[in-house]
């Protein structure tokens, strides 16, 4: 029942870790994939030191590897196999909710490393899941988003007010379709809050990113 958590730094992976613990699983290590330069996460564009600060707040080790999208799967499997040797893990936890192709991929790479994939948020109602996250005390801020939302949403915290705005704009409450990504800066199971600030905002490939700096 020991698990590795696929860790993006965002609300879904954080809530999946929390729910897995509630189900009786024990976290052993976080896994994050960095871009090919090794300075930011592949999915959310979060700086490495911010992710390390999250791991420290969770009192868990975090394993990084760099990858392009081209060799992503091969490297993912190789790193899972390495972690199985280094840690007493039997399961891998992911934060996906209802996209079947994502689940199929996660089960495939986990099986290749003799791990069983666990998706604690699977088939949950997207809006209700976010409401549950808020109720559980997760403080998540928007760190990247598409042009439907625009750069003014960067840095905003996910709460009931922003959910109402998403709904009025036709944006999914979870951002499950890639509309936005988040960074969890605090939770009841963090030993301390992650203090970050937005140094500047940037646009790349029609997507807005907050360039984050760790304070202190």
C-alpha cells in the first residue's frame, strides 16, 4: 500500500495524494517530469525549487527527470523502474478524473514497472471535486491559462467566486481540458505555506504563464 505520487504541483495531484492517504495508502515519494532544460515542470511550468519546497512541506522526497514530449513515455517507465528499486512502493497515484486515454496510459506505464495505478478522483463530478478541495483547505493559485481566461487570471486563488466566473465563461471547473493549471501553496497537511510571487507574466504558444519566484 506504499505509493509514488505523480506530482504536478497542482490541485488535482495534491488532492489525489490526500485522498489516497484517506484510503489507507502511504506516500513514499513524489515524481515530477521537468522540461528538457531541467528548470521547469513539463506540464505546469513550475520552477524546480518551488516543487522542492512543496515536497519539503509534505515531508516527502521528490524525484525529477527531464524529458521532451517525444521520449516522455520511455523515460517515465525507466524512472518508475528505478524508483521501484529504491523505494518500497507497490502503487502509483495519479490525479486524473475522467479522460480515458490518460487512465489507459497511466495503467500502461505503471504495469511496465510492476506498479498498480490508483486514481482516487476517478469519475468524480468535476465541479464538486473542486468544491471538495476548497472545503478540505487546499489553497491553489492559477499559474498558467489559455487565452479564453487571459493573463489577468494568473495568480488568482481557486475559490467559489472564480468557479462562478469559469462557469459563466464556459471554462471547466477543474481545467481538465487544459484551460488552466494551478500550484498548491498551502494545505492542512503541509507543514508550512509555500511563499511565492509572480515575477512577470509571459505568453508562449497562445498560453499564459506566471514566472514564479520562491520568497524567503
